């Protein structure tokens, strides 16, 4: 099935770009119906417009509650026919108001091997901790912070000559490959959920 996708961004949107590139290359069976940001100057909005994708900024500062903000996001996504939502550097924790609107159909990419180092600046958390292996995770979104069932992970070794920024960039390169791949598994209907666990059904 073709994923009717909405993408939420807060920053430069490099993971959004990886999704757009995969769609254009025929590697991802998806149609990006809308890119939304809570920051009007987010670079991801410009990436969307350059690709001919509708882009909209809705500032969270306009709303008195997180729930009201999320309701506005849901309304915009539904107006554009969105059925699945991909978070790509969206720096807001979603409320049940949002998650109930897209049950089991919100995914996120996180720059760490969850459950280690949830939250912001995960790469720096890993570096500061002194881990030998870092990485990235794509997961379903639930009401916690980076706590949803895991869909896919890639490990990134920490090299002796690394610093936090070099590690961040190497993790980011793996994010750009992993996110479209996992989204394609969802498009193919291959992801099977069993409680907290997921497994990948064979192709075909």
C-alpha cells in the first residue's frame, strides 16, 4: 500500500530529505501529503517546498495547551489526507490527542540505540557516557519519551579518534538509510506487532 504520509519537523529536515529522495527514487512507496513544523523558519519546510510538497508552520506558542496544539496538527494532517505520520526531528512530545488520531501509525527516528539515551542530544549523551557502540532507532510512538516498540536499529561503532560531532554525523548518515527502509516495510505490510516486540514478515 502507498503510505499517505505526513512528516513533522522542527529543524533542518535532513531525515525528511531522505524520505523525499527515497520516494522520488522509487525505493519508498509513499506520498508525502504534508510537511508540518512548529517553527516557521524550519529548514525542513523549505525542503518540502523545493520538492513540491505542501508545507505548513503551526507555532505551538499560539496555543494555551499542548492538547490544543496537537488538535490543530491533527486537523491539518487530516485535511491533507494523511494516514501515517513520521516524526523527523520534531522536538515536541505528542499528547494522546494526537496519538489517538493516528493509532499505531506514528513513527519516529531517534539517534541512539533505545532504550539507552532517550530524549534530546542523545548522541552527546552517548559520547559523554563513554559507550563503545552508538546508533539509531526507528520506533512506534507511544505516550512516553522514546519508549514505543522498536521497528529497526543500526549500530554505529565509536572510534578512537571520534569526538561528539563526528559521531553525530556518522549516526545521521545511518538514520538517512534506516528511516526510508523501515517506512517501506510498513508500506509493504511486513511489520507484525506482538506486544512490545515487532518482527518482519517475509517479502511477498
